[in-house]
C-alpha cells in the first residue's frame, strides 16, 4: 500500500473542516493539490472516504475506519516529534490548550511561572472552546489542556487543579433588588434577568446546572460571546450573571459599574482541571506541571477573595 502521513493529515483536516477550501487553507496547500491527494488515498483504499455534498463533506463508513487508525498514527507521530524537539536545545515544546473563560485571567501568570521554571521551554498556546480542545488533545495536536471538569471525551484523563467559585454580578440597582431575607443561592435567581454565554461555552452549562435549569429555558438570555461582553451588559443593567472568581477582578476593573456579591455557603463553584491523553502511564513532567498550575490558580483566586473583601 502506497499512502503517506501527509495524505492522512489532509483527510483529517477535510473531515474536521467539512470543506475542501478550508481544509486546504489549514494545511497550507492549494485546494486542487489537497483534492488530488484525497483521490489518491481513496484509490489506495478502494472506495470513497468522504461524501461530497453540495455544502458539506462527511466521512463514509470506510473513511471513519481509516480516520480512527490514522488518528492514532498521527498522535503517535506528534509524540515522537515532541521527543525529538525535547532533545534539541534542552527545553522542548509544550502545546497547551485553554478555554476562553480561563485563558485571559490565568495565562499571563501561568506562562510567567513556566518560563521562570524553564526558560528554554517553548510553550505554544491554543485558546478554544471545550469541544475543540478535547478533539485536539485526542488527535495529538495538544499535549495538555486546562478546562473545567468534567469533560466527556474518549481517551482523555484529568487531574483537578483548583476551585473557582461563582459570584453574582450585576449593576447596583439589579443587586439591590435581590431578596437578602433568605440565603442567596443560584436557584433563587430571577430567570428573566439571567444572562449567560452563548452555546459551546462549558461555563454556560455549569451555570445552568448550579441554577437548576436545563438548556433552552425561554427566560434565559444566552448570547454573549465572552465574559468581557457579559460584564459590560450586566454593568449596564441588562441583567445578572454568574461570574467566575478568577475573572472577577479584571472584569470589575474593565466595567466599573458592575457590582459583585457572594452566594451563601456552600458557594457554587467550578473545578478547573488539567487534561491529557489517556494513552499510557502518566508522563513524569505532568505531575510537575499540575503542581505549578495549581499554585498559579490558587494564588489568583486567593487574590480575588482578598481584594473583593476589601471593596
């Protein structure tokens, strides 16, 4: 059989992007070149690997079987490449994924701590939603990812890093309307005033869970694309939201009219975890990375608790 790893990479990109043009751009080749290689691959396997629809490309049963094996091969190749890079210049490369509701607040301190520990380490960061990071971990594009637990995905394992509690955020007028005569719990919030991030953010699922609500509730506004947008909306009086403690200080500084208050103990929270592929024994460096990132995260949330107590 005469197939190449490059052809398998093209097939993986085509199925991921579901479009020949976008797949070619991702692989930095022309669309005709990618199409020729896919056809050559199909000839080797004796049948079509993808269905070519008018506005979509989906894998055939044969294509799915090929991709399953190819994914393992490409993940192993990425690991070999990592080993090779580690032997060149001492520090090596760490490919790190972080979800958007953590990245802006966590990455500056985390990268500084990593650089202080190993100045030769080359850290390559990808910021993306949970589903994409899980796919990238599975196919070997990423070494590790920082996401909120739990994540339902095959061949991934995780360890907890730290707890990130939720605060209630809104304008002064909105928070004055909250009934404080009873314990303040998320399930007591007025759903007509609740604003959350758009679909695809795990923070939205976690907020719905702690509020005791399911997805698609007609009274919940789920449309903001970032915590920054959400902060400005609630600061302007359009509603209230659940703000992660890690993000609270930065967003309060950027939106001065936003006010924050704590829920009654036990406070709702999300657990931030460090994920890797479950492909064998835990690498030696993983435990060290866990300790370092735990320290960074705990310092961030402790700083937030201290500053918010003073404000």
